[in-house]
C-alpha cells in the first residue's frame, strides 16, 4: 500500500518546535484517533493548512506545549499534514504519548462522520506506519475518549462509532495483550 500524501510542516507553514523534541521508540503499540473538536472544516489544502496552523498556535501559545500536540492531522481534502511526525513523542493523550501515534481529523465529528477522503487517509496513514515499522503490526486502535487520563468525548460520537468497526480497534486499552497501558 502506498502512503498517503503527507504535507510537510514546511509546506503547511508550521513553526519549528520551541525546543528539543523527545524521540519516541518505534514501532509503537497504539494509534489514537482524535477530532479537532470545533465545527471548522476544510476541503482544500489551503484551508486545511490554515486550520492546522491554528491548532499549532493554540497548542504552543495557549497550552504552552513545545509544538502541535498531534503526530499527524488529516483534512477532508484527503491530505495528511505532518505534526510531530512518526518519531517525536506527541502531546495528545496523557499516558499514551510515548506509546502511540496521535492522528487528528480536522472538524467536530459528534453529529456527522468525516468524509470518505479523510477516513481513507487515516486508514492509509496507519497502514503506511505499519509498513514503515513506525507502528507495530499488531497495534491497538483507540479513540481519545478511551484514555482514562483524559475526560473527553473526543473523537466525537459518530467518528468513535466508525473507528469501533475498524480492524484492531480495542475496547479495553487498559489491559492489552497482558500488559498495562496506564504508563506514568
């Protein structure tokens, strides 16, 4: 399977991290799906890039993080936008950050699903990560709301219902294949 188009940070106009980034040990055992949580959607690369820049600004300037929190962000234009990338620890799901790739779809998916282009891009990105040995072949897929360290409805009801039908979604990430995932 070919990897989806990944728009580099330079291409979308991203800022460099404020300081050194922590390197993640790959391949990781988890993939965490998120939504942006606001009814701000995009179907063109230009508009999606602007929203990704706004996420990065919020994460760095309001949250005080080193960089955008997600490893990747996906738009309904079908593109994947590089966040922290495959090998930098994210800031998207406490206790999972060092053990997962965090993928956010731009928008709010409480009442509707992302379009087919976005859903396919996420699935393609995960397959790409497995093929490139960045994500374990037997990875576990979860929605952000399954992280007990976060109190959230992310990735929205409709998107969560969708990912529950995907291969390798796990209903109980606290105890997967005999090890606890409550890392601190």
